[in-house]
């Protein structure tokens, strides 16, 4: 099994910053893509940012230029620095990791961490 421990959420004023962390442990052989998703009340869960083992990244248009995803492969941890936060960034943020042992892949989700941005 894979365990994901998220931290770093909280309440911040618009324009402020937060840094999320997600540490993976357990059966993580084959760990590759790591990423962050978010779900606001009444909305579907959406991709925020993902990063591969080769540090290739992909961002949602709504966070491009404000959020930065990174990873420490030695610590099996993914981070997301969130700057210039807006009220519309308010959501529960979920870490997701993919374990690939060919020919199959399995996704694991964290428990979620609340980010609230006040106006």
C-alpha cells in the first residue's frame, strides 16, 4: 500500500502564499507522476499541476505563473508553492501519485488539505 501525508493548507488573505507538501511512503517502487488536484464546493475535482520524475510539469491555465510544483525524489515528496492566491483558489487540495509497474498503473490519493483564500 501507499501512504500519502499532505500538509501546508490553511487560511490566507488574497495575494498571500502557501506551500503544500505531500510525502509518499510504503510500496512506492515505480513511483512516477506526482501532482495536485483541487475540488471546490459544488464543483468537480480538477487538475492543478503535475510533475514527472524527469521534472516535466503541466499546469492548469488558471494557476500558470502563480503556482510552482516541484519534487524531491530522495524524499518521495511533491511540493506546490502557491503565490498571489485568489479567493477562487479556495478548495480542498488533493495530492495524487501514480505507481507504474508495467503493464499497469495505479493512482493513489491523499486525504486532502483545505486551502481558504479570503478577499
